[in-house]
C-alpha cells in the first residue's frame, strides 16, 4: 500500500519478455513465521530483445542472496522490482535466489498464507511474486520441480503440482516431498499445500485405458462431506472427454479445501485449491443450490486444465480467453448433467438471471469495461461478471453462429494450433472461424470481435408487420448502444437472434430460425405465414442484449401460455410482472393486481405438465435490483415497498393454490440433489414463504407454526433454511426462536453459520412500522462472537449480503447504510485489499440513485476516497466511481 496513483497497465503496451524462464527448481522450508524459499531459475534470453537489466517482480518478501555460477550477483530494488543490472551475458544461465516470506502475516490471502494451521497458496493473478522473485506474467511458462520441507506432525500432507517423485524423513521431526510437473506453466498456476488433512480417493480410467488417481483433501472431520465433490469431479472428467475429446493429462488430480479463500476456487495445475464452500456438502449442511454450485465449480476448475492451463493467456487483458470459455464449458456441463429439456432450460434461465443481476448493472455502471479490458491498475479488480459471464455469452454466440458440431471442430483446431502456448482472444475466435469456413461467424469475424472490444449492453428493438394478403411477416431489427466510460460511440454488434412465430392460439406459424443482425437496422422476411403471429425472439437468450419487442399484455400472455421455448415462456411472465412493478413504482399508490395477470400466474402454478422448478422461476417476481436497472433514477425504498405489496397480493390471491403446491411438492424419498427433487423443494419453499407472508398479515398462526416445526425437524438444509427464511421474511414472531434454534443446530459448522448470518443480513426490511429493523439486526451481528472480518466467507455472509442484496435495508434516507459500508471497507482494506475492493463495488450504480440517496452515497464515496492509505485495488474502484 502506498500513496499516490497506482501505475496503470495498458493492453496496447504488450511486449514479449526480454528473458524467458524455462525451468524452475523451488525448495521451501515451511514455517509460519519465516519460510525460506530457495529458487533456481533456468533463464534464456529472448534473442529478439535488446540487452537489458533483468527485472524480477517481488512483493512483501525479503531477498537473502542472488547467485549465478557460484558467484553472488549484485542487485537493487526499484519500486516492487528486484533489478539485476548485470546478469550473465550468456544466452542461457542459471540464477539462484534465496528469500523469505511470512505466511502467518499474509492476511491478503494472495501468495503463501496460513489458514487453520496449514499452508496454502493463491497465485492468480499476481500472488507468485509474494512468494519469490520471478517474471510474474502468464506468458513466461516453465517446468517446475518443487521440494517441500516441514514439521511432519503439524503438516503431514505436503502437496504441489504434478507428480510426487520422492518423499521421506528429515531430522528434528521434519519430512520432505518432491513434486514434478511435466507441463510448462505460468507461475500463476503454481500451488503448494502443507497441512494436516485427510483425503477421499478414487481411481478413474480414461478412454485411452490409462488409470488416474483423483483425490479430495479436507480437514479431519470433513471427509463425510466430500462425496458430492468427488462425484462431480468424476463426472467432469468423463464429460470433457465425451463432449470435447479432452482427456485428463495427469497421473493424479487433487482438490484441496481451505476455509480462508478470496474466491470460489483455483485451477492450479493438478492441484486445485477450493474455498470449502465449493467442496463440503451433506444434506444436513448444504442446500440444493450449494450442491449445484459444487458441481459447477468443480467442473469449472477441472475444465480449466485444458482451457486456461494447456492453453493459457498471453497477458491478463486476455483473461476472458480462459474465463469466458471455461464458464461456457461449465454451464454446458451443468446443463448436460441436468438431463431433460426442462431441466436444461431451468439452468439457462438461472444463468441469464445471474447475468442480468450482476453483469448488466456492471456494464451500465462506473466499472463498465469490455470483455477484453484495455487498461487496469489492479488486475484483481477485473475478475468480473463481464469477463466471466458476458465472456461466456460471447463464446455461446460463437457456438450459435457455427452450430454445436462446428464449435467442437473449432475447439479441436484451437488445441491443434495452440496447445502449450499463451495466446489471445483473437487467436481463439480465429480458430473457431477457421474451422467453420462459410459459417455465419467466418463471414463477419472482425465485426463479431467487437463483443470483445466494446463495453455496454446493446439494445435490440424489434417491430413486426404482417401482410395478411401476401401471408408475409416482416420483422425490422434495430440495434443501438449507449456510451460507456472511454467509449463515447459504438459500432454495430453481430447479434444472433433465434426466432420463431407463434399463433395467437398457441400453434407454431414459423419454426425456429437464426437471424443475424450486423448492421444498425435490418429487415427479415417470413413467407407463408398463415395468420398474424406473435414473434418469439432471442430464444434461449441467444445474445446478451436488452430486447424491446413492443409486445403488449395479450401477446405476452400468449407466449407465457404457449411458447415452445421455455426461456421465452419464463421471460414473458417476468415481463408481465415487470411492467406492473414499473408502473406501480412510478405511480403515487400501489393498486390491486389485475385479474388477467393473477389468473396467468395461477394457471402456471396449477399447470399439470410444467416442472415445479420452472413454476418456481415464473412465480418469483423480478428482483428489486432488476427493477432498479430499468429506471434512469430509482428509489430503492419505493421499489421494495411495491414488490413486497405485490408479493402480499399474490400470497393472498393464490392462497389455496400455494397450499396445494406446498403439499404436492413435499419430497418423500430420501434426499438427492437432483434437478427433479431440487425443483420440488424450491417450489414448496416458495409456497411456504407465501403462506407465511399471508398468515402473518392476517393473524393466522398455522403456517408459521408449520414452518417453525420444519426448522426443527427438516431432514435437509434446503427445507430447513427455506422454512427459516419464510419466518424471517414474513416478520413472524417465530422468527427469533427459529433463528436461535437454527444456530444451535448448526453446532458451529462454519458454512452453516455463514448461512445464519447471510439470512439475517438479507432479511426483508419491514415496510412502514418497524422500518430499520433489518438494518439494526445486521449491524448488531457485527458484535456476535461468531463474526470475523478476516474470514472472507464470513465477511461476505454479513457485510456483503447487507450492502449488495438488501437494498431497502442498505439505502437509508439517514445514510446509516453508507456509513456502515465505509467503516467496514476501511476495516477490511488493510487486511485484505481484494475483498475490500469487492465491497467498494457496492456503489457502482450510485449515480442512478434518486435523492436523497444519491448525494449521501457520493459523500460517503468521497470521504473514503480521501483516505491516504487505501490499497491500489480500492483506489481504482473508487476512482472510477467518482470519475
Ligand atoms: N481462476 C479462478 C478464479 C480466481 C481468480 C483469482 C483468484 O485470486 C485473486 C482466485 C481465484 C477461477 O476462475 O476459478
Ligand atoms: Zn475460471
């Protein structure tokens, strides 16, 4: 941390390194206070570069000596670099460095740190330089041999990347292990673990007949919660080979769970390190959503073995090369695992809902950036929804444009060309296009690549005209895009629009067809259309755009009842609800919901053929955040009041249907985290929430009583927390005793205690009397003995949930929410800048707030930004917010 502006790195300034590091021998004497790192670097000059000093990155570490050929070399420090002005003149030479670091003091959780008495590493993006001096950039790829030495009793398990080549005893109760990774890799994929762990093992045979060992390492006592992670890993290995022909390339593949971790997990070669949240699960401790999260994150990290590790990024601006592609792959994996068409659609709807909740606001806010950013001050700030989720949509559009088989051919060509290299997003797009000459993508590749370069969510307008006489339907598509920071004007995007025409009676008038818009405006003609249709556009959300199709209630009701594309069917329901929410938010009072809408919702709830999971998605109103995003200036309190009012109306109007849905969807079989069971539990939980809401308003004690019983007796966490949420959000008198009960049942299990904090931090803020209660409760929880800001999961469960996911509690007229935010931010920043910078992002959309929130938010931002000792991470986020 330092004063003054951080250095900004620009994509255009990329230059190949002047030195390559081809081989690395590392030796660690692990000690929490002072770890000694000895490194031997086999360096090769880049003949294309001018002779120049060798500058190695290093941060928060101390150098002991630098040698070459048995001689000491002189060096100096320049900012955060170790500069060797006169390295050996040979084309190749060996450099030996000894340095120390202090894992125990490393609260940033980047580099080598301690957690729960063990040693763990996190090197992406720039953590390796916090371990030893190195050319810490992804295009420098080396083969690693790693020796670990540590006290055997305290750290019986010593792991690093690749294969174990030797292990044995040392003096003084110490032991050692030597690991060798045959694949050249950038240093961000390095990892080590030294800890007291146990593991679940399984052997797996790939198609080539080779046997591989899979291992999941956890703390003693957690072994019973590793079954699902292991099953997900096995499924991932099988899937990648079946879908893309990409086999496991290592003898051994390890997953290690750690309690203190900044992100979800990390794809270190052969040694993935995971946040416990994405490994540990049992029916009693994890919800269906947690089980699904584990499957997708285990898949994600495993898939990185090819997309990220075998082919990596040339520089960090290309981050989406590996992240967008790997998110796309994990989404496809989860869809394939889900099974039938309806379960696949449910997954797609959830993914799009996530994109709209996180990425659309990002693209409209202060931190808006292209999928391939142009500059950064702290790269850790660019592990964003844009790089990940929008990046995945860009890959998905490529698949739509070349077809599924064409895309698989493209992936094959990508590996033929680039295996073992560090490449760019352009290289990826080129491979997909080259494998599909004559495709819609190849025909307009340069235009398509604007998706990498231009920030902001494009708007797509669609208007149709039907000529009954000619039986012709003409669709006019128009696109536009708002300016974003640094990009005042935009060129047209390539927008793939999957479209079908539906009859007013629900029949199909024209089957699905791919329309490709690549100019500001284009017309598409459908011939031989028997009657005036309702267009079903952007099916499956075929492009990440905001669609204005001008459809009215009658047409949306038709799509909700009949569209054969489940995504658009759901979307029609959401749009009916959204229109009503927006109208009410902008009106002085909230009126009764109209009968056609309530009837349509009832029809979905009662529908004999629709999946419970799908019903739950349709009957959940658009979130407060999504409503806010539609408005140029929004009042979070008004949005909350209207949405709560609508929920109460739906609770009352559909009361008997909710009761039926609850009973009909109780799962009698033994717990399994399948989409079918999960869907039933989700709908039963929504029904219970609605029943409690109505009961508390009308003074009826039966449903809250049942919910309370369920908190006590539920046989799985999904049911238990669903019942608890129903009591908390309806402000039932039973909420307090139920919370106490839940905490007791948690028995100190960290991930369950996190849920207990998170639920209270998200508690619906009462509208009218009692307003402020949810905020006061969350604030009081800061003092709870179980609370700590040092553990990222715990900090997220209370502080982030309140600031990000509880708008009515957070945005207060008296600005107390913003004061809370500023105080926590300043507390977290010296401990963990990455985490603090995430919290800073809560204010991304402050300019769209209505008064008095807007002025109060600006004041809070300015107050924090004026502090002298902020980290580069936080400074970058605040700087952009105040620009
Ligand atoms: N590459 C990982 C995510 C990750 C990124 C940065 C981290 O530390 C700053 C940790 C993990 C993934 O995509 O899963
Ligand atoms: Zn990733």
